[in-house]
């Protein structure tokens, strides 16, 4: 199984592909010093496999490593991801 994560800056989204198939997307909007994650989607046939969690982790790692932005979790899934990963709360916008 080949898993590829990409940050598609021109489309304002992070994507995850498995064996060449797009399985999950996390859309965002830039707002000054913040990045608002407003929609996360996993293809129905691929739900329940932890793909969204892996993608959100990749996105948060990228935001932390490559920007000074703080995260606004407008999407319920991203908000729940932060609830499940309180050690990453330093990324949240206050």
C-alpha cells in the first residue's frame, strides 16, 4: 500500500492518496495569522480506516513546521482531532 500526502496550496487543501486513489481532503482558508480548516472529507468507500486522522496530523505537522499560523478548527472533525490530541493544542488560535 502506497500512501501519499500533499499540500495543494493553489487549491487551499491537503490531500491523501492511497494506491493512486484520492481518499481524503482537508480544505482550509487563510485568515491573516490563522488558518481555518473548514471541511474534511473522506471518500465513503474509505471511511473507518483512520485516513482523515492521518491527513489532519499531516496538515498540522506541516502548519507547525512551515508557518507561524495558528489553527481555527471550523470543521467538526478537526475540532474533534484536537480534542483527541491535546498535546497539539499549542497550534490552536486563542
